[in-house]
C-alpha cells in the first residue's frame, strides 16, 4: 500500500450519520487518500464535506459487490464499513460477501467508529505498508474431481 490509501466508505442507513460524523472529524486526514463509496453514502459525503468521492452504485443495487470486486482486483486498500448488526437487511448476502472478500484479500476493515479511530490513529496509516497478500496458487491449481452426468 502506498502512503495514499484507496479507502472504501460504506454505511447502512441507520449508520450513515455515525459514518458522516466520523468522516467530518477525520476530513483532513481523509483528503490525503483516494475515496470510494457506495452511491447513497458517497452522495451524503460530498453534500456534507469538501471531499471528492468516487461513487459506485447504491449498496443494494450492486455497490457492495462493486467494492468487493475492486478489493479482489487490488484497487481498494482499506474498508470502512459501518454496518448495522440490529437491522435486518434484504441484501444481507451482499454484506457478508463484502466482508468475506476483505478478509480473503487481507485488507483492514473498520466496522464501527472505535475500530476506525484505532486504525486511523495507527502510524501505518500514514506510511507505505507491505500487506501480505495470501497466495492462492494451490487453491487455483487444485485437482477438481470430474463428475459425469
């Protein structure tokens, strides 16, 4: 990861205000990075701050999956995802998939304000960092048993 991190910002509806408050508090720090967000969250950030955000689709309309794809392609270094564990979500499978792909590719994930505060206060946030990317060659090259129909 370079000093300038590529950060994805995502929040469920009941957590958008919390994320916006955190962003406002960290606006100067975030301005030094490249920001991505799902559509509704990105619009909210741009309307309430001076930050420029690369907006994707709304989460339920594919934005969560777009961020997951960018993580898998190495285009996102850090995920800030304020999710609501108490609210049932129609796109819960997308949320689980996004968190799973972040773990698969070993990128830092902050799921609430406390974890985001701790991660953003780390000196690693402001220097180059050599993230260990798992080697999935064995997985890709494994022998798959053929099934005859």
